């Protein structure tokens, strides 16, 4: 496999993105034990030429090895020593064939026995300004000057208090090393410390399998002046821990009401549910042995082997859920996901995964959003060490791993979660109505509470530090930032809607602290915020007075596509309105665009494929047999919608698992009959079935079905971005958005894209504008047969289109093209196109880029 020492550095001009070629090391497996390597310098050769040289060296090495083996076998036979014959199947399996992803998404190789060692950054001091530094990007923010000054003062004062009283923000956010169960010493004796903040509890002890669920006298904790209960359990006489690894535990306490209750420790690292039990139990997770780098062992702590990927210039995020990732109606595991899903994602060309439902949640149907145990990896999918192994494997494949984290609310579940932990409703949360989210039926955190800050900041550091996640998608941030939670409220763009009495300043300050912590301690970290309000400065650095996120989720785009598909016929589509929705984002604030996410895949909603094709998906998806114009339309528009969203929608892109091939069914988690807790209305279940809680890869992979064409286009689209880096290219210009013709013409980076959404009209000699004169060729067409198209316009025609110095649509040059109905055609500078690319080992079907493209990066 090929391993880049560092990813390509990107420098930009006003028109192009240029890649400075890096030095990189190459190594590929040649058999069970034989391995070759060679270092190629950037000054010597380009990456593609290096790969050719490496393949030649590989063939030479194999030939030499075969000759040596043949000589050895001949000598053995001459001496009368029998030589066992290797079955052909075994012989062929020892050397894996080179596939396109080995070129486009090279794996990372490290020396055997090497362990990854985290390098931490230092928390930077608070800049000495008044919090209005982000105003340089938007002068209209001066209308909210007072709010920003107030917010910045609150942030600065809180940082100072943490630095003064807790030894700094980084240490404050390492609460998991002090709270919960941890190895330690007391008076020279080793053992386990248990600490729990439960200020209103009258007494508190630890119970579990280690004491046969009967706390002894020395299993009860003592409360200090800060409301923290402390208990030390000395190791046994034989030196083993008093609480064995992987045994069940619970906290037994006398609540503020006088009631005796059992709780799972708030900082528990694992929680499990027995098949014959309803409630969860906390589990003491502390392997006593450490495994070798990359070793997965049930009783050993996992040691990470592979380094984190370098932060990509643009994210192509594959949103996924481990449990429902199987084609079978079951709960899938971390290890199965690593084995089956990660190679699939790599092949598609995505460079990041965003994993849902990692934090433990007692109710599976909540999709992971009603968290009960914030520090525990969901036990439905496997053990903590197996999750680590899955993440390490993703890193080996060069994939950034993001976690869908929930700090916007918590489950109301008192038996399994942290709600009412000490018998009061105001421990980690606001009390009364303010602490209850009426829409989500959950608890709302009090972000002004010191211990809540410790808990959440530590939680945000925990998953990155312990599990090596590379960043987060923060769920429900709009709900956090406003007292009204964004419910029954319309944001019109007036700045007073974002900065005033509606704003929960404590929550915004928490987000600033969180981004301050993560970006300083883990310099390559990525944070994405789910905000539907469009709060200005949301994606500006905390050091400027912004909220500090790297990206905002551009949620309006998915809503727009559903609105168009639901309410407009094809002749009513407004090209200008589509372009406005795609590009309506704040200057200098990066966004992640998506045409659809998991929200549209849930039962009760529809995916884009379902809106387009509906019931025809069940009868007319075969390559042979009866065809349907509904499916023809759906396939054509599905491809165009996704590429237009990728091109115009933001600085990065997201797609939900399975939607790339037009998954035909919705998601419905196993449910039993129940009643609405507020109205008493009966809610029918589905008999606890997993039938709709899976992904039908058997359909997407079937060569006899048209689903393959959706997949092929999505793959080509991702690799087009790898080759040209157009999503983050500074040059973006929409030269035409004609609703009469249903045509959108876009310049992005070096590419020129022509979208013709008209249901019937195709245009010959259609004159369009271009950025500059020059020769262009087709590098990608949705009409290619690889994508189920009609081959009216394809790259293999090898046609050159000359952009002449004749102005058109406000551009300096123009050219004439053929724009077929319901087709998008992408043009690139002729010298960057190879019409015969399909003949190459690294070829992506339907993509006619020369080599790996001019600006190749992961």
C-alpha cells in the first residue's frame, strides 16, 4: 500500500488551487511475509509516475522471488525431499490484486510493533480584545456590539476562573481521570478510587458483582465540601483489583427525598443490558493487560497503531450508524463494520465517516440522541476496545473519524441515565420547566453550572483522547443557543433574533470553551455544528469572539430539495431559487452541504430517491425486463441533485449511508406498542422488527439492478473532487441560472459544469460563458453508460471544445456545447483530461481525469 508522509499542501490563487507535491513513502504487500519499499522524493517524480515505477519494481521483485523459490524447490527435489504443492486458491489469495482505491485512497503503513503516540497542543491565552474581532467579516455585527462584548467578558471571566481554580482548561477537561472509577493510591496503597458528584445525596456507596450486590461498611463513600463523594477500594491481598475488570457495578444512594435508589455511575465507561433484563448495569471497564499495537483481545487494552489522518482540505463525509449497517436484519458490530463497511466507504471515495449513536442510549429507537451514559461506548455494537480497533482501522485506510455527539440534552431515563441522579432535578440540568425540552421529552443542561461544565468539557475531550476520534458533529446546537430552542420560531435574518434576550449566553460560552479546548489541545480536530438558525459568527474562531466551529451544517439545502420534489412539477423548478438556496451562506464561515441525511431516511419521511421514484423502485429497477420513465427520471435527477449540492452547497459535503445508491426503504427501528407520555395516545409499534433497520447492500451491489448506477456516479463524483479539489477552490461563479431553459452553468475551480434540468428539451450548440479562453474536454457526464445514461455526451468521444475570447453571460470567453435533457456535463482543461482513462489500473468508471488529477488529495 502507499502511505503519504503528509497530505498534499494546498496553496490558492484567485482562480486555481495548486498542490505542492509531497515526499512520500511507498510499500505494498507482495505475499504473506515478503514486503518491499522505496522512498520517492517530490523532486524526482510525480505520484502517478512513482506508482508506475513501483508497480514495475513489484513485478520484478515477484519474478525474482519466484525464480528463487523454483531454484530452491529444484534442489530439494534433487535431494529427494518432497515439496508440498500449494493449492491454487491459497496461492492466489496470498497476493491481493491492485485496485483503484490503492491509488486514490492509499492505506497507511507503519513499522511492525509501532504504537501511535498522541501529541498534545497547549491551551492558548485569551486574546486581549473586546470580542468584536469577527466584525471584520461583517460590519452589520456592530448592531450587536453590546451583546458580543458581554459574551466575550463572560467567556474571559470563566476561562480565568477555570485557570485559577482548576489548573487550566486542559486539566479541567480531564475530569474522567479523577471522577468515576480510576486506578490510584491512598497512603501508599494501590487500588481503585471512586468519585461521584451528587451534592443532594444523603449517603452513597458502591455495589456490584464484586460484593455480591451487598455493600460492606468500607464500600460507602464520604462526601467532601464540594458535594463529591469519595471511596477508595484497596487492591486484594494477591494484588488484583477489588473490582474485577468487566464486572457489573451500580451506585446505591439515599436520594434527597430519602428514597433509596440505584444508579449507573455518571462517569461509567461501559454499560450493558442482559438479554433477560430491562435496566442497564454499569460495568467496570479496566483491562489489566495492554495489547500489542493493533491487537484486538477481549481482556487487553487496545493500543493504537496508526496515526490520525491530516485534516482534509474538504470533507466528504459518509454519515453512518454501526448497528444498522448490515444487510441482515440485526444489530451489527464494531468489528463487522470495520471489516465490511470501511472498505466500502474507502472505495466510494469519501474521506471521513461520521458515526451516530456511539454514546450509550438505553432506547435504541432514539437513533442515539437520547443519551443515558455519556462516557460509555454503546455496548450493543461491542466493547470499548473493539470500537478503538474500528477507529484505528479507519485511520489505516486514511479516513477521518467524526462522532455525532449529543450535548444539547439528555435522556429523562432515571434508571439508566443521569437524570435525577441525587434525587433532585437540578443536578446537571436546569430545574423546573426550563430544564425540560417539551419537544424532545428530555432534560436540558445548565451550561452555567460548574460541574456541568466539567462533565461536558471532559466528555468532549474523552472521546478524542481515549478513542482517537478526529472531531465531532455537535447535535442540536440551535436548541442549545436559544431559550426557545428554535421551536415555533422563524429566523428572518434580523440580527436581534440571534443576539438578545432569546440567546442562552451560558450555552454559547460553553461552545466557545469547548472549541477553545479542542482546537488548542488537538490542533487537527474538526468540529461541525448543527445549527438551523444561521447565527452569525458561528463558524468563526473562538479567539475572534465567534462560537468557534469549523463548519456549520447547511440544513436548508435538504429542506429545499424536499420542498421542490414535493410541491413542484419539473416545469416549475426555479433555477435561480435553487442557486440562491445553495449559495446562501455567510462569507468566511464554512458549511457542510448535503442533499439528504439520516433525517430524510427515517420512517415518516422520504429520501430523495423515494420522492423521485416511489413505488416504481420495487418493480422497475432491473436492467432487463420492463422499464419505467419514472425510474429513468429518478436516476437522472438523483445524480444531478447530488452533484449540484456538492458543487454549490458549501466547503464540504455529507451523505447518509446507503443513500448513495438510492436505498429503497426507510429506517424504522424495532418498536413495541406504547403510549404518548403527554397525551396518552396509543402509538403502534412494529413488533420489535429489525426488517427496516438495516441497509440493503445486496440491492446496491447487484449487477442486474440499476441501483449500481447510482453508486457508480456517487463514486465518480467523489473522485472528481479528489482530483480537482473544486469544493474548496476559491473560484466559484454561476454564469447562468435560466428557469426557462432549466439550465445552470457553474464555474468551480478549473471545472465548468452545465446542468440541464429540463424534462424534455436538449440543446445543441448551446452558447455558455467561460472564465477564460482555452481548450476544454468532458471529464464527467451523468449521461455515461457507467451511470445508466444514454451516451449522448460522454468523455470517450474525446471532443475538444474551444472557449473563444467572445464574452457571454458576463464572462470573458464562451463556447458552444450540447446539453442533453436531465444531464450534467463537467468540462475541464483539455490537458487535465484523458478520454481513454478507463484503460488505466487506477480508473474510476465514467471519470476521464488524467492520472490522479492536477490537485489530487484525499
